[in-house]
C-alpha cells in the first residue's frame, strides 16, 4: 500500500469531519489520536475501520506522511497514530448504572467513564443533551476506557431502580447499598434537573470539611460515590490499583 502523501486523501478528510458530532452520529464512527488509545482499542478486541500511522514509525496501519498526520491531529505535540473506529452503544441490562443527566463537559464525561470502568461492574448511561462520549475530548479523558466500559443512551426512566441522586447539600452521607442501583449525576453547574431528581428514591451528599472550595467537580464526586458502590458491584474484585 502506497504512503499517503496528499492532504486531499479521503481518509484524512474523514478525520477532520469526525471532529463534528453531527458527522460522528451520521457515520457511526469516532476517532482516536495517539498510540496508547490505538493499543487500548486493539487490546479490548476492537478493530479500527482506518489506522493511519506515521511513515517509518513501525506501527501497523496505513503509512502517512508524518507532516500530514501532525496537521490532521488536534494534539499540540502531534501524533504517530490516528484511528477511526465504529461507535458501539450498549444496552441497559438492569444492573448498576451511572446516569449522566445533561453533563455538557466531554472531559468530565470521559473521566467518569474511566472511573466507572476502574471501580464498578456497571453501565454508564448518557442522558438527553449530554456530551458525546465518543467525542475526541471525552475519548482522551477516558484514557481508553471507552473501549472496555459499557456506555448506553437513554433517559432516566430507562435505568433501574432504586435511584440515588447525588446532590450538593441536603442528602445523606453515601453508604454502600444492598444491591444494584442507579447513581444519577447532574450537570456541572446546575446539578440534577428536578425531573430527574423527582425520580430518585434517595439523595446522597458527600460530606466536606468546608474551605474555599464550595463543591466538588462532578468527576471527582462521581469517583467518591462509585467507591461507595463498589463493594456491592464488585464484591470479588477489590484488588488495588494505581493513579495514572
């Protein structure tokens, strides 16, 4: 296969188009940048539709002029690999769910996917008007967990009960429930919408010591709440891990 040497190449043009949500939804495709994400996808058993790699890198894929590959990348440092993958949505299966109600920040969405994958046997459910978990920013923040973590779409009514709403104040301190639940997380600024909160059977508030920070970032709050759930969701998988 000949090396890609023109910016008019249709694969490079598709990379640019897939930065738009409308194109991702129409084509059912998303992209990753970097060797680590390429390796994560392959390790999880996924196969890319397209794999563009810098000529001379020794990586498997279609060799591309490194200057063109860097120009197609949104990473400040450039990249040696860009891959295009099929989007995969899971179904809500009745087990523990993390419901994201209108989270608009793709970085937080990706971080929560990463946290869920690390701590729980659960499905992340993206609610209406939420950030696209397959956007480049969300995929990067997931650190490859997008390939191993079940992610579904739906409104709060599609998730199993009981439901727990995470609120900034007025709820009880998080404790491990007796079985599978749905943990509902609201938007970064407004919190849970009333129509979602009204469908929650319980409310949790993470106790804080006070200080200058009046609240936690939603991804940080999600990590604490997921840790409370893990004894129920992963009773036999409490192995330690690291921070990376």
